[in-house]
C-alpha cells in the first residue's frame, strides 16, 4: 500500500508539471507492482492521452473502468478520447495489458423461466467456457428451450427450501477455474462479454480468494437502478461455499466467520435484470417465499445476525416498518458478538430510515454518527444525517413558533414581580417572528413584518437587522423565488 501511494504521489506531480514521459514510466511501474489497481491504469491512460496515443489510452482507460466501475471520470474521458489522435500501436502497452488465461463457467438455477432463458443463454455463449443449468421442477417449456443449446449442460434437482443447498450442489459439477452466477432473467451486457476472462485473469493469482461484485442494472419499466452489492464471481479452487437459505453468502468452508479471509472487489461486468419490473414481478409471490425462508433461517440459527438483517430488510421493503425495526435491532445486537459480520453499517442505515419515518431525529442522528465513525466517507450516511438534522431543525422552528405564540399570549396577562423587557414587546419579538417566518418559507409574511417594524422603530431595528443580515436574507430568497416563478411561467408558455 505504501509503495502504491508513493507511485501515485510521484505520478500526480509528473502530470502536474506536464512531464508525461515520466508519468507514463512511473504508471507502468505502478501497474507491474499492482496490476489490479485501477488507479495505475488511469494514470497510464492519462499519460498516453496527453501524448496523443489515443488508441492505447482508450485500452488503458477501459482497464481502469473495468476495475473501478463506479468511476466518475468515464463520460468526460471518453469524450476527450474522441478528440484525440489514434497514435501508434504500442507493443509494450499491449504486453502490459495481457492477463493470465483463466476459464469461466456460467451457472444458472431455473424454474419456469421460458419467458427469458433463451436470451440469457444467448448472451453467455462465447463469453464463457462452460454453461451449466440446474432445473428445479419446471412445468413450462424451460427445459425444452435449454436443450436447444448443445453447448449447455442441463441438470435437474429437487428444491429443498434453500438456495445455498442448491448452489453448493451445483459447484462440484463445474469444471472451470471461476464461476459466474447468472439468473435466468438476466442478460450479460454485450460490451462486457469480452471482459469476463480479462477480469478473472487479473485476480486469479491472489493468495486469498477474490469475490467479485458485478454491476447489476435492475430494470423498473423504462428506468434502471444500479446495484453493486451482488457477489457473483469467484475462483473454485479455494472451496468456497454458500451459507443461508436465502440471500445466501459466500465464505470459506469453515463458515461466515472466515469471510475475513476473502477479498471483495467490484467489477464492471454488467448484468441487465428485468425481474423487478412491476409488470413481471406482479403475481410471482417471491416475497412470500422469501419471508418463509427467512423465518426458517432465524429459527435454525437464532444467533446469526445475517438472518435477522435479511428478515428485517424484507419486512422494510414490504412496508412493515415496526416488524422490520424489531428484527434489525436484533441483528445489530448479535452483530456485536459476530466479528465476521460486515453489514452492521447497513443494518444501522435501515434503522436510521425507520427513525426518520418515525421522526425520531435524535436517534437517527446518533446512528448516522456511529456509521460515519466506522466509515467516514459513506455518502448515504451523510445524506440521511442531513435529513435527520433538517427534520430536527424543522421541529425546533415549530417549537419556537409555539413559544412565540405563548409569549404574545403571556405578555397580555402577565402581572408578575419580574418586569418583562419592553423592547421585546415593542419590536424584538416581531423581528423574531420574521426570522421564524423565513425558516418556515413564509417570505412574504417575513417581509411584511420586517417592513412594519423598520418603519415603526427605524433606528434600533436597522441596527438589529444589520447585525443578523435578516433583510439581505429575505430579499435574496424573495428574488430567487421570483426568478423561479418567472422561469416556470416561461416554460408553461412554450
């Protein structure tokens, strides 16, 4: 890690000073030390692009993107490549891009998938070395369609209420170096077919098993939702197995506590999945099956936080928030006793969402703070923390308004021995109401109050206003609101 950081710092300096030859040389050395580090390939691509070696730069950028699928530079970089000269074909770069030859099996579990199994298999042919399909009792044309593909190995098994059991039954049937698990309602992206062997070749030499998380493009009607949480590819030589009846997890043979002896990486291998499309999902009763299997999981392994987490998540997604809260709390409690459980941050994030629904702002803030203590750069925790703080602030504004109403009611009848401040009654309370109106979005009301008290008490109010910048804030917000209204009216007139 220190060596990689050293290379990165020197490359950045070279690029900054436009020493592109040096940057290229250092990038090549960086890659030779860490061939699966996306940063090294990105630096090399930058150096090549600056030298107008466009063709070689594009190949290096593709490698960097393959290793870092969530990179935010992709769109701008490939736009720049279109303006670059092709440049020479560099044998040294081509040699650097070579990877170890590794074989892959695509494994698919099916039952009544006649709607989609043909297109799934079509997308995999040529991209992998072997395709294995396990049928668990189809009563439609699924097996007939599979038999039309002579290169596909078809097996049959009995469904026993456990996805892990079925996957573990399939694993010994595979003859390749790596496995890629694909669902029947998924299609391998055509551009990524040629990258499957490339990505596993980069990681095959690792001393620890590398589990690759692919890029899921889940289709909802005409929209797609990206997900990088699906662990679908891993080498077979380490004897990895699955655990859990549903939402099964990959780990060494010793169990989930040995998951710490594996490496998880994301890869730009895109699987397009339409099974969540409402038109397809409706009527499949997958949620009922999931709840049944999750109930069995927590009964069989009551001290395993994974089962309680998945159960809680399923209930949350079904809108059963109170039930979800109970199960997620149990998952959080058990996670403290399970060092190999790595999803405690996700458990807490679901608890945060429930606190937000309940308007329990302080609890949401506490949990977000705890998540960020563990993972300071986790963006979702920052977002939900902001949500909780805004909710808390709105609550405080509402409470402040109640107190100001109470003030105006009390000042009429108060006859106590401690004299009230006359300036509060005269104008300060009015300005406070204007400030609260701003925070409530009632800008016209705030402006009206401000104008009234400025006219009645011009000297003292002006000093107060300048101190709090209240007038500037109201005018700025009013101008912004006016512009927005004008813009919207203009759009309506087109």
